[in-house]
C-alpha cells in the first residue's frame, strides 16, 4: 500500500518531536536532581534517546522509515533510497518537529520556580570551556562525524538486504544509546541536526553560534556511510 507523502512528512514531524521531548526532556528534567547529586545521569539519558528512537522505529517505521534525522535523510538520498522531493519534505518536517519538541520542553521548564535558562539550555549541544568535559572543537567534530558514520552504517546494515528487518529498530535504538554513552561528555551528543536545531533556537547564545558543527559533522558522517555502504553492496 502506497503511503502519501504528506503522511510520511507528518510521521517524521511527530517522530522528531518525540525524540527531542523524550531525549532532551530526560537530560533537562531528570538528568540531575534538584536537591542533590542523584539523577538518571549519562546512562539514563543515553537510554532515553535510544528508547525514543526504538519506539518510534516501530511506531512510524512502516510509514516513513523513521529517519527523524536530517543526516539520515541526506545519507538515504545519497544511497538512492529516497527521492529529492521527499528528502526535502522530510528535513523540513524534522526541523519543525524538533522546534515543537523544544518549545514544549521550554514551556514545561518555564513552570519550574526559579528556573533560569543557562548558556546551553534545554539540552543544547556544544563544546569548549563551560560545556560538558570541556573538549575542543576538533574533538567535537571528529566525535560527531565518526559516530554518525557508525550510526548510519548500522542503519544501512540492519535495514538492508542482509539485515533482520524485524530487529532493525532494536539495533538502531541500542546503537544510539551506545553513541550517547561516548559523546555526552564531549558534545551532549547530536548525530542529528534537527535534534540540535530545536533546543538551540530557544537557548540562543553559544548554542546557536556552535550549531553549524552539529549540522556539518553529522551530514559529513552520514554521507561517508552512504558512500561506503554503496561500495559494500556492489561487492
């Protein structure tokens, strides 16, 4: 059964909305305790992002493929698995969904007595002094590009002709969890330009100034994975 393009775009919007709200929401609301050092921590945040992707894979995977990430959409375009018109529609929908997710999170946080948005508010991505462990721009770029490459390689492998389609969502979600375990101290983990775009719109400041890296590096990594996978498929 053919799915209408508008239905695919709406699915991508909802899926990206859910990813930002669940993932960034876990980082902002539950990542640290308001009364002490306890909280879900890096492991909990990593699983929040991974589980968000996993559940959305099964919810909308049959509709749109569950990209919910412009880097994935661009990689799929390079690999010839989506046409240009749908790629543009997907990316626009993803960016809108991410902004709505960040807006909802902003409204929730705004109801917390004494909450003042920081420099990288709402789970925004960043690097340098004052962010995470203080890694520099080069480390941030390498981490985002290489981890996005591995993420896309798993996606191509698990959804391709040699993969197990029924288990693809599990593989993809767990890979994103692993990625967050590594990258949270470095950049807060993006590997997804839309996920970075939504919170940065509301955080402004350094989050917006550094947004370019979280667009360029994931796209570079995604395109590299698409080209490698095309070469693998031809063998």
